[in-house]
């Protein structure tokens, strides 16, 4: 990490092979690194997730077998990773949204 880069705070999950393919893991790492450097990502790499909370987004990573999602929030000093999951339908499952909201509430109470 370079001075000025935002650290990643992992509340859940990890990016490793398996279950990610090696190429998907590299893509995820590259996108997370761009976020750490302050780059604003848009479609098709990332999309806002206002249903979870303000400043929340999901990284979109296509893999051979899965469409991976990494849900994150951009804070002024860190990137908070809320969830990593394989998306199997056109909408984000309500359970993922609720879990991410609960993790944010617990995190915000600690900081």
C-alpha cells in the first residue's frame, strides 16, 4: 500500500482461489486496488447500492462459473468490505442487503 491509499476493512469474506478462479481473483484485486487509490468506479465494474446505505456499492466480477459481487462502502479513510457472494439472479437477495445493513450498523457503533 502506498501512502495516501485507503486501507481495506474486511467485515466479511475473502477473495481466494478457489472459489474464485485465478483470473477473477486478479480482477477483484485490481478493482479493490483502484478503489484504495481513490478512483471512482462505474458500470460495468461497479454500481451503487443505495438499498444498503449511502456510499455503498457492489463490485461486479464475472467468472467462468459465477458472477461474483463484493459489497463495499467508501468512507473518508477506509474502504469497508461488507460481503462477498456469487450472484445467482437479477436482484440482490434481501438476506444479503439486511446482513450488510446490520454489519454497517455494528461497524459504525465501534468507530
